C-alpha cells in the first residue's frame, strides 16, 4: 500500500474538497483522517476489483443490483403491455432489462426476464425493451425500443425505433438501455 500513498493522498484531497463544497465550509474543517481512510478503502477496493475474474465481477454486479433493488422504495404502477404487430401474424415481445452485457452485439446483450403480454404491475424505474417484428414474411426484420416505467405509465427513452439487425442502430439501442438503467 506504500507505493499507492500518493494516489491515496490525492483521492483523500478530492474527497475533502468535495465534502467542503457539499457542506459549504472551509476545506480545513473537514477531518483529514476520515477522508484518508475513505480514500484508502476505495483504492483497496479498486485493487481487489482489478484482481477479480470476469465471472466474479458479473456475480458481484448481480449482488449489487439485488442490494440496490432491496433498498429502492418499491412503488408499483399498472401498465398494459400490448405488442405491436407490424408484420402479419408475428408478435413482438417485452423484456425487463436488469443489466446490459456490452460485449454482445445482439439482443442477448439485454439480461432480464420476459413479460407476458397484457396488464402488468411493475416497479417505477423498471427498464423494458420491446421487440417489434416488421417487414414481410420473406423480408422480415426487427425493431426495438427502450421504455421506462414512470408514475404515468410507460415512457419511451427515445422517440425512435431502432432496427437492431443493423449494427449501428443496435449499438444505439444498447446505449439507450445503459443510459436508462443508470438514471
């Protein structure tokens, strides 16, 4: 830890300055020892994260998401999930997005459970992707849109639908999902 002392001191000063700004007081009134200990803990955690495998990091992310969900006040809203049918008899689907695997470039990037069509009671802040089949039977393609559950029901994160079989449009859709999850 001695070789990281300058990094710890730098982070401790950042914590001290931001705390002083937050409480609208001089920097010297913020206790250095507490800032130093917090900085040390943060950097030790970074070292531990650097040494973890990808699988361990994914398990940690799942545990963190579970804890966040446990601590987030649950307010439920009734929404009606009706899949669009722009392509004959093919029906779309809805999926709750709990995480996004940014290494994947297709709809398998969206982690979470599928919803049945119809009326659902969902927590405010739930992020949903809707898959919309389009085109003819011979020339079919799929579009997607990201929605978030608000007090007023479902709200589109973006007004556009994205054809997720096209790489650039899928990446935009994926980025919108990440943005919605981090709200």
